[in-house]
C-alpha cells in the first residue's frame, strides 16, 4: 500500500495525556534532585570513610616505626595476645604479623596469609630500623593494604595489615540504600505529580467537555466551571464570558431577523398589492395611475431605507472596524457637513478637543442618524440644529415637537415608532443604531425633552 507523501508512522502514535506527562515530569525532576544530592552525599561520605581508614593505617605504621626506633625488637616480641602487636594496634582497626629474617611470617603472629614479595625479605634483612614500604595485595576476592616496617639488624620485620573489604562492603550497602531512597522518592514524586495533575487537569477536562458539548450541540447555556484564581480559573471565566457574548449575539441576531421579517412584511405586502394592479395600469384614470406610481416609488424608497438601516445595524453588531484615537469634534463636523447636504438644514457644532478611542465610521453613522432624526421632527424649523460635544458626550438639540414622556424609554428600541412619528418616513432603526454604537463603546444613549420645546438626543462613550 502506498503511503501518502509526508507520512510518518510516529505521528500516529497517541501522545501521553497532560496528567501522565506532569506525573513523569515530577518523578524525573525528583529523581534528578535525589540522584544529585545522593551522589554528592555518597562521595562525601565515601571520602571521609576512606580517609579515616587510611589515617588508621598510617597511624599504625607510625606507632610500629616509633616503637622500633626507640628499642631493639625481635619478631617474637609481636607474638601472642600479649605481644606488642596487640598492645600497639588494638585501638586501631589494623593487625600486625611478624616476619623472620628471611621474610616469612612468624608462626603464631600470622592473621592472614599474604603473597610474598621481594620487599618483605629485603626489609627483614636490612640493618636500618623503621624502614617502611607500603602497598596493596590481593588474596582471592579480598584486598589488603600492607605496610612492612624493618626491625633493623637483619632481625626481621613487621607487617601492618588492613583489610579494605569491610569499608567497601559498607559503601556498597550505602549505595544500595541510596538507590532504594531514590526509587521511593520517584514513586512518591510520581504519585504527588499524579494527584496535583489530576487536580489541575480535572478542571481542564471539565472545561474541554463543555467546549465539546458546545461544539457538538450548539448550546450556549452550558454552565462553565470557572472556580479558582489561577490560569485555569481565568480560562474558565474567559470561556464563560465568551459564551455569554455569543449567546447575546445569537439572541440579537434572532431578534433582528424576527423584527426585520415583521417590518418588511408590511411594505412588501403593499408593494405586492400595487404591483398586482400594474397589468391594468392602462385602464386606470390618469389621476389614479399617477397615484399608483407615486405609491410604488414611495414604497420602494421606504423598503430601500429599511434594508439599508438593517444592513447598518447588522454591520454595527458585527463591529469589524478597529478602534483608533480620533478627535471627536472632527468626526462630528464631518457628519454634520454630510447632513447639511442631505437635509438642507443649518447645523451648528460646538465642540471641544476631546480625543477618544473609537471606531470613526460607527461614530459618524450614529451622529448622522441623530441629525437626520432631528431634521425629520423639525422639518420647518428656522433655528439651526445644535450639536454640542463636551468630553465623551455628544448631544443633538432640535426645536421640534419633542418626545412624549411615555415614549422616552422606548425611542431606542428597534422598529419602535411613536404615535406622532408613524405618519413620517423612517424605519424605527436609526436611534437603535445610535444605541448599538454607544453600548459597543462602553457608553449609553439618552433622550430628554428640551426646555422651551424640542428634544435633546445623544450618547456618551465609555473609557
């Protein structure tokens, strides 16, 4: 079977889970630390023990040499349990055995049969006392540290013997104990890592289950585990906020589609009714024909306006524009210039130099909707429409009919049109867009009646 290009078998192997990885990491780290500390401790202990052993051996040689120098001794002086060997070396962990003039071990003093070397006979025959030669000799699997001290006058010599096996056995046992300790540390660290990883990854597993449930079912009302103040808790809270934002966006989309369908039904029905009359247009009186065509044009205009505002509202909810630092007065003056060209009304702008972080196109759309609304409700006004900008607050003031107090709380609802406005053109989406822009910038929209007549409608921007 031909494998696809770039295929590698190792890529198909499942990777260990986070819990297993953390457990192994804990165990490996603990083993590394234990091995390092154990190795340093072992080498320090071994050095001390071996140094102590060598010091005992050196002390024994010095004791024998000093005794040989002070008095004339013979190999037989070291014979038996009351001999000088026991007297000099009993406090020290070494033994002594005498050599005759030929270098052979004297019967009764030999503790271990060591291989003979030429130095033994040479020192036994030498005339000078306390000459010393040291070395290491092996008997089977045992190792001995040996020092030979001449008695002088060709009378023989004394062997000082120290077996090193006991120390090495002790160090071997110490190594075994340290290996057992390292193994125990590895097991304990692995268990501790497993428990800690279980505690940490348990929340991650639950969070993963929630994410998979959301992905599979599309539900956004799933409770999210967000306990704790660590990174996992922060992730849970961020995921919960994200689901909340998605649920809000989904609900807004549903409402928009529902409201749009309801509002589009009326102009489409009227348009369809008038279109059904078009086949008999030639048989209609001129006045009715003109009225029908005017109705069609007006309905098409209203439908176009409604569709455009729906698109603007949907675009505002999508909010793809990136925020930038802008001078709010510049945005307002540009929107006012466009509104003058559309409405033919005089617009006076009184603005300070406040700089805000916002989406310029969205702000311009909101200000333009406020100006169009003011011009619509004050069509014959002689006074200019006033726009006042103070800090992050924008107000549009008109001298129209004002707003019924019962409608003040609802003027920013989608498709809501007050009784006095139902005879005027519009879709009821203009102020809803203003509200969307304000809230998306962390602010709010407001509407109040103006002293002396008219209304003040505007918005504020958050930090």
